[in-house]
C-alpha cells in the first residue's frame, strides 16, 4: 500500500518537475533607460512563467513650456502587469504588457521608434 501511494505521488510530481523547464516561459528585457532601441542603463533580462508579464513603461513629463513630452522607457517583468495610463502629478506613465515572444517588451511603447527632433 505504501509503495502504491509513493507511485501515485511520483506520477503526480514528476510531470510537473519534468515540464517545468519546457513550459511556455517568455524572456523579457530589463532596462532602466531604454531609448531609440538601445538600453542606456541597467540592461538585463528576466523570465515570466505565465501571464502577460513582460512590462514596458513609457514616462512622459509635463512642463508649462512644452506640455507632455516623452522622457524615457523602462522595461521589466511584472507578475500583475496591466496595460493602462496613469498620472502622478506632472508625470504620466503608459504601461504595456506582452508575452509569447522573447524580448517582446522592447517592441511596445515609444522606446524603439522615438527619435530626437
Ligand atoms: C540574461 O542576462 C544575463 C545577465 O544578467 C546574461 O548573462 C545572459 O546572457 C542574458 N541572456 C540573454 C538571452 O540575453
Ligand atoms: C527622464 O529621463 C532621464 C534619463 O534620460 C532620467 O535620468 C530621469 O530620471 C527621467 N525623469 C523622470 C521624471 O523619470
């Protein structure tokens, strides 16, 4: 009986252990200051096991002279990533979430296409 239980336990646990490394994980880029497709500071990477957890955040700053202007983009992983915009005083942050393609978060938001003018 004990052997039977052990077998059941192994059958229950092994597929999990075995498939863990093969699961649909997404590699995301981590960057503190991402502009024009290049990471200027704090470049690294992180992996998300599930959910749309590769995060892109565009930061905009408001000044009386220029209005809202794009400042920089940050890339990272977030377990509860939600696409949205929010304001913090003179700061506006646009959040994008993605999954399923490695480094997909560098293709969201303004970090890639933005050019000085
Ligand atoms: C992920 O980052 C580590 C260092 O943090 C680096 O050694 C590794 O090459 C990176 N992997 C990829 C796929 O870029
Ligand atoms: C604006 O971007 C610069 C880097 O280009 C950064 O050092 C600064 O902290 C950013 N400002 C805000 C308010 O996030």
